[in-house]
C-alpha cells in the first residue's frame, strides 16, 4: 500500500490472464462476490456497467450494519481500466488498471479522495479494507481459473 496526496494505492498480482480479472470487475454477479472487506456481503440494486451508468448497492457488514453506496462508472476500457466515482459519504474516485504479463495480471487500485479531511478520516479503515478486498478478488479469480 502506498499513501499519496489524498490517495491510497494498492497493487496485487494474480496468476490469471487480465481478461479474467477484467471479467471479475465488470460482471455484476462476480463483483458482488468479492467487493468490500472480509466478512461483508453486497446487495446490488442497480449496476449499469457503462460510462455514466449508475451503480447502487448496499454493503452488509458482519456486525449487521448496512452501508448504502452510490457510484457512477466514469470510464470502462476493456482489459485495461475501470474508473468509478463514489458519490456518497466520503467522495472519492477509484481507478483500477490491469497490466498483463506472462499470463499474469497486475491490478493497481487507486482511491483518490476529493477532500483531505475525508481522506484522513477514512485512511485508517481503507488501508486494511482495500487489502482485504484484493484478497477476496484473488479467491474469486482462483475459483474462476479452476
């Protein structure tokens, strides 16, 4: 994990082709399986996977607390990049890139917060949560690769 100016950057390599990783990011049923920290589940209400499309869902915490989320897809470039604006609570932009090499994929997950105060407030939670989310993605990718 790298910490920049109002930004958290995590990178992970997976032993699968980038087409498969992109599929896990852009198929609502797969995305719902791994999005969020360990122990969380998701209910997707709307997932219009195109630039300008709305993504509304509720994350259900392991403690029973529900976290409504409202996002808009900004950019989707097949097998290269997905950009999402998170519009409620803390406003931030997620930019994820996929780099393929030797049948493997490096995913770089960038989370850029709009306001410094919100970044500082969310940073301690998001550092661990983002790593857990990438762990969960790895498990889904391993299942898909079998």
